[in-house]
C-alpha cells in the first residue's frame, strides 16, 4: 500500500496535479510532519519585527491565542485538504483575503510568509520524515502555494522553486532580528503550545521548543538555550519515530484536520466564525469533499 501510494505520487505531474499530490501528502503520507512543520513555519515569521509588530497590535495573541491558532490551522487545512479550487478551499481563501484586507501588509512580507509554507515542510521532512519527499512532492508544494499566492494578489512570486528558496534564505538573513514584539508573540505562541500538556511537563515542553528552533530564530525571540543535551535527545526521538513509521502499515483513511474537533470550536466551526471577533458571523462552509 505504501509503495503503491508512492508510485501514484511519482506518476503525477507537479504542475498539473499539485493539488492532488499535496492532498495525498498532507492526509496520508505526512500528516503529523506537515502540521508540526507549519507550526514552526509560523514561528519563523514572528522573527520579523514588522510582522510581529502587526500581530502584536491586533491583540489577538494576548486575548485568544488558541482561537488564533485554530483559525490559521483551519484556513490552511481547508485549502490543502480540499484543494483551493474546491468550493471549501476557495471559500477559505476568500475568507483569508477578507481578513488580510483589514491590514496594511508589505508585499515582501506576504511573499516571505508564503515561502515558509513551501520550504519548512520540505526541511522538516529532510530531517524527520519517515521517507524523503520525492521531487514531485517538493515541486507540488511550490506550485500549490504559488497559485494560492497569486490568488491572494501577492506580486513578484519567483517563477522557480530554487529562486523562491533563495528569496526565503536572503529575506531571513536581512530581516531576522530581535524586537520586543517578537518576544511577546513568540512567548504567547510558546505558552500556547505548552498549554496542550499537563502543567508538570510544561517546563520541559518549553525547552523542547527551544531545541527545535535554530539559532537565528532563538536569538530573534531572545529565548534561552535548551537544556544541555536536549537538542540531541529531541532530534534522536523524532528520527526514531521516523524509523518506526517505515515499518507501520499505510494509512487507509485520510487524516483530515478539517473534520477534527478544535478547542475553539468544540461543536464544529463555520467559516464566518474564523477571524477576529469583529468579523465573525454565522454561516456554514460548503461541505463537498475532494476525492
């Protein structure tokens, strides 16, 4: 089954079939890895003072960090699981554009955030995946998010995956620096992640987070160094998990985050509930599935 799915992906065209490839990876091949990678992708964006300052001014991270997380998770998941061309995916994209329209955001910052959705899953997979993504999968992420970016009105998106990665690296080199707004948003996010665990474990969870952040990110937040030896332990544990997964049977049903219960929406969510409080109203999202 695993080999059949891998062969199916390799037989798809990353330009024409990128929505299908992304669906298979997110829902069957790498569901855990994609979620963790995108969590840390968002962490990286908070290292940019212009981005963190905007988020800080909204007050959302201070008032309702779990809802802010759930809203981001659900909008991204609607597009990746159902496809941006589906009724659900296109409605989620329209909702995201409406939310963003209330803020003045520089094109270069939009472009950087978009790049993290391409390259952080690829980098996480290279370190911790149970198998390495093939070229079709890496290119599918690029073409998927490139098309989403164009529908967001982002300008000057690089034409190739390699050029986009160069932009990502150069932007981080230029823009990553410490700011108090970074620290506030980073701390709120760290505490949100820690809150998912029992109180006795939270100090260790904080250091696990530090262990998974590279030095430019840690310095931009002014986070402390992880406990001695913990980085090697965390990396070793994730690689051991990857090794174990190689011998596990293939997933037979898709893992859909859009069908899970989220803390902010215990009774299920409606698309117009997503976003800041002043924008919410009751309206159900469409419900047709992507194959």
